[in-house]
């Protein structure tokens, strides 16, 4: 059995970073952090970028935006009710700017972010984002998945002769492997 090294880190960091992120992305609230983590673990998300501002007609149209590049297009995240209300005339400028850049607005409610089992599973997996599975265990798990396709955790535990492959699997998922 190989032990997993879990580096010390701040559990509620204000930044989320993964191989899918262009750079570390600031999470202004716990809800934003959970959404970023879920997006980083989503197989359909190819990359995540942080845009400090989008300019439209000489002024900032949408400050501090998160853009997801997914299989089905580019989307700017908008958590409903998470930001201060803006007046209606300013809401159209950002949409026009986004559309001109091929970006759609993806509105998500806090309830959607907190919906299980995705919410709990993503948090549990992310606990091991800095874990370092041994090279041998990592290669064995990845080879097994490549050869046989999706497996249950139980099947992988039997194959790897380890009683707990969750830390290794979680670290691999966080590394986008």
C-alpha cells in the first residue's frame, strides 16, 4: 500500500486553480468557489478563464467575470442573486458585448450549485486536489481505466490491492487525468 502525501493548504482558499484554469481564479464567495470546483471537475469544461473586465463602448461592461470554455461553447457564469442588483439599461451592454465575442451568459441558481450529489462529491474530491499518488499507483489506475473503461471504486480497490483508492482517484480527477 502506498501512502498519499497531502500537502498542507488552506481549506477555504480564496483562489481555485486546476489544470483547466488559465491562472488561479479568485472566488469572491464560498458559492463561487463551489461553482469553480464543480466546473474544474466537469468533463465537458475544457478551460476556465478569469477576465478582469470586458470593455464595451469605452467602459467596463462586466467586471470580474469567469468564462467557461465547454464542448458546447463559451459561457460567462452568472450566479443568480449573488451580485448587487444593476439597473436594466446596463444589463444589455454586457450581453451585447458577450454575444459579439461568441460568449453566452450561463445563469445558475445557488440551489443548482448546492444540489446533491454533485455538490458533496465535488467538495470531497477537491479535498485531495494537492494529493500526490505514487507514480506506480497512478499508472496502474490510469492503465486499468484505459483498458477497461469506467470502473467502480470497489473494482479499482480490488485491482489495486489497496483498501482506499479514493485519494488517488480524486487527485487524478483534480489533475484532469
